[in-house]
C-alpha cells in the first residue's frame, strides 16, 4: 500500500469511529430527553426538596413562623394600602358654619314659629 492509500484508509477508519461516537452520543441524548424519564426525575427532585423543607421546618420552627409572618404582613400591607388609597380618593365633606341666628336643630325652628 502506498502512503496515500494508508492515509485514506486511516481517514476512513477515523470517520467510522467518529460516526460510532456520534451515534452513541445521539442515543445518549435521546435517552436523557425522554419525556417520561424527565418527568420522573422532576418528580423525584421535587419530592426530595419537599422532604428537605419539612426537615428544615422541624429543625427551625421559629424561622418558618417568621417567614409566614412576613408573608402575612405582605398580604395585609397590600390590603391596608388599598384601603388608604380609597380613603384618599374620597373628598372630605366641608364643615357647615352655622350663624348665631339659625337654631342648632332645624326641626326646632318649626316648633318655635
């Protein structure tokens, strides 16, 4: 075999190996992206996170109470702010000044006359 034929054979062998690696990689990617497998992994991860959160709550109940209190204040703060905005939108009724000649109770003026 000449040097050109040997290099051609080596290049073809490298191409075959590269195709085999690509095929293996593609199969691996397809296996990882299987929807059922992804759903199972997500479920397992969320379950593990929930159990870790419960364990943390058991170890630090005051922290959980503080977080719940802050969340409650956040919700109540929004409601309090909404009430304040509504009150500010209302225009105050001006006070009526009565003269000394008019009686304090208008219904008495009918009786006196």
